[in-house]
């Protein structure tokens, strides 16, 4: 009998509405999962939500005042720990975070943007956007692990349409795996 291969992945993000305490719903559960996996020498792929992270970083002062901590800083510290333990980091994007603003006590997201094509309507714009986000993520991870390669992608809500165009752009940017489209979902 052939031994099955199990791939463990984690969507590294708060709730799709932009709500949720980063410490309670991202940092602490990820720490528990890392401890469990690391003691068993099991690796996972962490799909890092880059737009959410950028929103946290762009509004760091307001968030630190309101929450008493800087979510972007905590996330970056945890990414360092994830990489130190040789887990993989992949690019994850929920387009509703593109251009998010922090108003009052919460983020204003753009729910009409459910897939990248809702924002970027042609191959050139999509390629430029994805390349920019890959560069940002690759810069972040190589700061802590110069040998780490970001080679996988997961679209938010499994919405990768139009599939052929998006996959073509991903391939041209060196992304080798997509975890957005899963048979049966």
C-alpha cells in the first residue's frame, strides 16, 4: 500500500472582513501549530496575505494606539520564526484588501474585489501587480532566510479567474504551484 502524502497549509490572515485580533486569531494559533509541527519535524506552507500585512504596516501608528501593539511587527517577528524552522512561505492575496483604509476602529475593505481580475483587467496590469507583491514578499522572507524561494500562490476565496491568464502570469513570474483551484470545492 502506498503511503499517502499530506500537505499542510495555513492561510495566514485575520477574517475576510478585516476584523479580528491579530494576536488572538493569527499569532497565537500559529505559535501553537508551529510548536506541534516542529516537535514532530513536520513542515507546512504558510500562505502569507500580503495586502493585509501592507495595510497593517501602513496604519501601524493608528493600530498601535488603538490595540496597544503593532500587528505588522508581530507578524514579521513570527515570519522570522516560521522561516527559522524551515517552513515554506507562499504568496496569498485577498483582493478586497487592495487599497484598504483604516477608518475609526476598523478597516474599510472593497468587497466587490473578489478576484484579482476584478481589479486588474489585463495581462500587463496583472503581471505588474503580482510582480510588485512577489518582490515585497521575497524581500521580507530573504531578510531572514536568504535562500528561501517564494514559489507558490493561493488566491483568496479560491477565486483565481480567469484561470488561464492568471496561471500564465504566475508562471512568467516564477511561481511554480497554485493552491487556489482544488477539484471538488
